[in-house]
C-alpha cells in the first residue's frame, strides 16, 4: 500500500472473483474524482520466478528489490539489492527471491497488461490511482491529498496483504470523511460498502 494511503481512512467497497470486474469498479470510482493523478502505482511481493517474469513483461521498467527472509543467507548483501531481472537467467533469479516490485506508469497505459499477467496464482498485487475527491460536506465527503482508489488483486479485503482468490476495491478518503464519505462514493458509483 502506498505511504500516502496510510494517512487516510481506507475502506473496502467491492469484492469479486473477477479481476476485470474489480478494475471496472475501480475506474467507475476514479471517474468520481475531482482531480486525478497522472500516474498509477503498482506494488507487490513476488515469490516465484514465473510471477517475476509475468509481471516484468507487463511493466518492463519496474523496480525490483531483494530483501532476504529473516535468518536467510542473503544472495547479494545483508541490506538487500536491486537485481537486474531482465538479464538474469531463472536460476540466478530464483536465488534472489522474494522480490518486492514497484512501478509507476501513466494512468490507463498498463492496467490491462497487469491484469493479464496476474495468472491463476501468486501474491497479492496492488494498483493505486491517486487523486482528490470533490468536497461534498453535505454528504460527509472532504477532499484530501491522500485520496485514492486501490485494487488489491488476489488480496482479501480483511487483510489485503494475504493472497486470496478474490480482488478487493478500496477507497481512501480523509479521516474527516470517514465511513459517511465512503458510503456516498459507493452510492455514486453503484457499489455497496
């Protein structure tokens, strides 16, 4: 989850087993934003060579960071490293697992590739579209610089960091907006919180 999102009130508004449906619902919510960021952000934690290859193909300019498991012998130094994934063979890559992957890309340019790269199994993948909700104080909604829409693909709504077979759509609103603001956004977009 993005650091800015941690400063906001986050609430799950839609859960589905269809990744394309989660994306459609997220875009319906993004359309309600008064101001939309130019970039989207992807964050995930990859544990298999296959996952890394699929996601690297979807977003070739991604950043990969290796942080060894606690107690494991690090393959590239105690503080971790940024392996050059495209030039590594599968055996070299496996020695650097798990990898944290992050990417920023122009909104609307790579989401379809990311959804196609999800495959049938793997880690939770987070896509975040920042923006600013309009001020609608009569409905409890107060725009903030921390506003966003997020999809946790394969992330359970109770704990989005735990992989699951479901995809959860979250909205980030100001703490001042709280649940009332979330209910207003959900009603406007046709989803139920």
